[in-house]
């Protein structure tokens, strides 16, 4: 995932979360808005999920899933992905399946 594809400012995070549509399941909450440009992503993992090592591992996996499936995801959106604690029990393939179910609009 390139740096241009990452949402960095907390103001944008809060705008997307508070003012736009969402999809949720047991493992992820995804908030999205149309931006008429390339896709951008923000990934948030709460501290109660685990230590920094565990959280960074999950982030790397999510970034890899997004990179591998760019052609499947509809373009022109900003996504904020909030990871829930249950994701620790998933394998990479299960995580990919669950995330792609939500991202496909």
C-alpha cells in the first residue's frame, strides 16, 4: 500500500466515521464515503486487541489483503477499517474472506 492510499489526518477519520455509511460484522467495522479519486484506506486497531506487535501484524495483513485485491474493490472511495478483538482467532484466509465481504459495495 502506497503512502498516497493512506488516510492520515484524524479530522478525516472522524468525518468519515460520523457522517457516512458503514458496514459491520463480528470482526470489522468499515465506514466509507465517495471521493471521486483513487481509493484511500485508514486502519484502526484498539489497544485492547493486543500488544503493539500483534496490532502491527494485523495491520500488515490487512494492507496485504487490500493490495492483493485492488481489482475487486470498487474505486473512488475512502475506507476506515476498524478491527475488532475477534480477529485474533482468524487465519489469513478467513480474515481475507471476511474483509472482502464488507468492502465489496
